[in-house]
């Protein structure tokens, strides 16, 4: 039996990278998937691929920086498929490795708006649905940068630390209502998030790269999707309010 048979899932930032791999794997495991992304055209290509494999999916344009987009996203899932069972907060951007001394308010606020406030907004909108049926799963994509101090610039690092704290808070506070909230902290993974880095800061990048020689290997998006499948399925029914590090052992040193 498929692990997500009959479930309805939203995946943000699902037009490419880890989000795309998660959406495709969830659909292959029986979920009806809302493929959400700011890039609707590319999201529709992902949906077409899922449908060509016999899966069920729908593309929805959403900028998680906008409250009205988040409202529309969750409402579309419920109006189309009747409910929502799984929320994956994957949408995120990097920060050009900018260190604290050169950080601008604008960069800080943009990184937090997408990486931290976005997951808060989608979670806030999904929780009433989950509470009513006393069932629901939230999977947040954090980062090794949310566990350690210099895997990126100051804004990204702080934003992902905030995601980890938010995950633990939601996981514990809603545990007695049948809701689980966990995060994945990927290490080095080959995705196109690097495209959000336009002009890397030399000093910040040098400091962030100081430990890269210790990385056993670079992962791919499917490596993370498999962890996301575990966390969304009943296989992880006793796992809540925690972070699973998926990095080939990089942070174990």
C-alpha cells in the first residue's frame, strides 16, 4: 500500500529542487499534491510530470511573503480536494553570504519574510483544519545553517534557527491534538537555490566555506524527499517537534 494514499499535501517552493522532488515522491506514494511556487509556469510543468505518471496534482501560484497568497493556497487545497493533511514548508532563499557587519535591513527582512514568516503564515492557516480533525503533519525545511553558526550569511543563519525553534514550539504545543511538526536540516544538496545568490559577499563566503572540505558528499533532492516522506507518513508517528539532519554526516564532525 502506498504510504500517503488518500492524503492531501501542499508543498511550497515545489517548482524545482527539493520541493519538486518532495511533490513528485508524495504523488507517487498516493497523495494529492498542491504544487505551490511563485513561478506558476514551472509548477505546471511539475504537475504535468506527476500526472503523466498517474498521480494527482494541481499548480497554485503563491508568494509566501504575501498573506493573501497563503490564504488562497490553503483555501484552494481544501476547496479542490476537501481537506489538507500535510504541509511542507520548503520555499526559501539564500542571502549572498552577507556577514552581520554588512547586512542591510532590506536583505534581513526579505530573507526572514520568505524563510521564516512564510512557514509561520502557512502553518497558522493550516492549523485550524488540522485541529478540527485532530490530525495533520507539518514538515519544515530548515538547514544545517539552522543548527550551526556559519553555513551561510547572518540573515539566512538566523532565519533557519528561527524555523527550528518554531518547529519545536508547534510540535509540542499541538501534540495532544494529533498534530506533528518536524523539520529537516539538509547539508550540502545540489539544488538551484544558489540561483538566489547574485553577488556573494567575499568575506562571508570565505568564512562559510571554511568547513566544506569536511563534507563527505553532496546530496541530491531525492535524498531529502525520502526523509520528507518518512516524516509525512505514519512511519514517523512517534517523531514530533524535532529536526532530522540529512547531510551524509557532515555536521557529525
